[in-house]
């Protein structure tokens, strides 16, 4: 099972943009009801993607990384390939939508 790496303010935008390969950023807050409700759907979608780098970022007012990605609602999933955004989902409720975004990480970015 994919165990997310949890970060609070450990990453800067520049560091995220240098990450090689596919990455899923999950912006949210531990106390957020929408974030808690989305966890089973996220885990279901990630079952087949055990090697995916999944970084959970504790977000909040004034957090620079979330603001740099213009995150306004939680959870927000941002799918990156070699540091470039290829897809984004806000408050996902369907594992299928997450899988569709994950499939974009298997394709080269044009």
C-alpha cells in the first residue's frame, strides 16, 4: 500500500518542481472533514500505484506552498510529472476520477 509522505512546510515550490517522475501532491488539513471523507477514495485509487510518490501537505492560511499552487479548497490533489502539473482534482469523491488523472502521469507531457 502507498504510504504518503507527510510534509508541513518541508518543501518549497522550487524543490517540488525539481522532483523527477510522477508525484501526487495532496493538500489538506488533518481536521478537515472533506479531507477525511476523501481518504478511502484516494486509497482505493492508489492501490495499483504503490510506487507513486504521494506527498501529503498539511495546508492552511498563510502556507506558502499551497498558495503558490492556488489551493483554495481541501483536499486538492495535484498530479505532477517531472515537476510540471498535468492534472488537478478538488474534493474528489470518485476513485475513477483519480485513476484518470493518474493515467496522465504515464503519458509524456506535450
